[in-house]
């Protein structure tokens, strides 16, 4: 498979996308209960990086957060069973104080994922990795490493297609095959999924729910896939950082060397500014 070609449609679909709130479905906050990180610091000044200045560096361990319903229940697929089906993806986390979530799509790729893992390990923080099945199947050792080091492995379909417009059976195959590969590698099926290009529809939400997964979009798109330069990527994250923000980056799908270097730059800056980089944990019913 040629990664550079696998995602060429991204450039057409996402060119000109806004940096903040670029998930394709806006206005939904993740209502996550449980442990609360320390209270928020000073309100960021528009146009000014909220990470300026120096505060105590630190991180928090992954905690188990309880998801609350946000859109009600869909019709039961069978008697005495009710599947919670979202109408919109979660775009951010709330109620967690000065916390942020880092996410990486399209991998794992042994050219870039190990470097990202080294940086996360250095600062003792965890992230979410939304993997494509075709990449996961070829790099099961990396999947196991992700899980062993405390990161969350999510479902990003098998081959990164544009899901709306596909048949129900094709969409299910894309998602189900990926979940099977992940479960085989790490012993647990994904509990989160993300639609390629942020393109969701009712069928995608329904199948995700049937497979036991919650949908997660993003708040801040680094646009690292455009390769704008390491400094530009880092500055974009620092400028738009804020409590509850979910950051979208990539560890595969093309040359991701800028993404790797940018993480090394902005992660310590976020921690110095008092942000806690954590991951949501969803408990099964």
C-alpha cells in the first residue's frame, strides 16, 4: 500500500478547513465525569499563545471517565436491547479542568509512530491513536506497544474511505475488520472510533454503536498533513490550546517527520503552561 496515495482525498476535502472545530460536525461537547484535574488557569487572551510563561510541569495518569448520554437512545435493534446511538461526535472533553487530549490518526507506521511514542514516554503522558486496519494488520507489534504503554487505540476504518455514500455492509466491513485486528493484537476491541475526514452520517453512528464504540472528532486540527513546517504546526497547537481541547495530528498517511518534530516542541510547552495531557477511558456497561 502507498500511504501517500491512500489519503490524497484529504487534500480536496480539507483544504481551507478551519484550525479550530474542523471535525465536520460542530457544537457537541463530551460530557465526561469522574476525576477532575486542577482548576483552569487564566483565560487565554485571543491571538496570544496560552502557553506563554512558565508553570510547574506535570501530567496525570489516564483515568476512568464515565460517559453521559447526550442525544438519547435510538430504536432497539432487538427485543430488550437498547443501543445508545449518537447523532454527533464528541468534539472536546469538558469537566476535566485544564486538560487536553492528543490524538494521532492513520497509523501505526514504524517510520513515525515509535518516535512519537518516545516523546510521549519522555514526558509520561498518554494519547489516543486512531488506527487504520490495513496499517494495524501490518504492525501488530506497534499496536501491542501502544496498549502496553497506556495509550488508547481507536478505530479509523480499514482503508480510510469516505464513508457517507457507501453501503451499510461496506461501512460495517471497514469498521468491523479494524476492530477485529485490534482485538486480536491487544486483547480488547476499540471503544472509540473516528470517521475518516470527519465525515459522519447516521449509518456510521449506528454501526459504531453496534460495535460498542463512541465517536470522537476533534477541536483543533494541526493541519500537519499539509506539511506547513514544524514551527507552524507547533505554534498552531500552542496558540489554540485550551481546557478540553482535542488535538488532531497524524503518525502515518505520508511523510510525518514534521509532526514528530512538532510534538517534541509543543508538548513540553503545554505541560509547562499547566495543561494535563490525558485520555478518556470508557467503561463498558
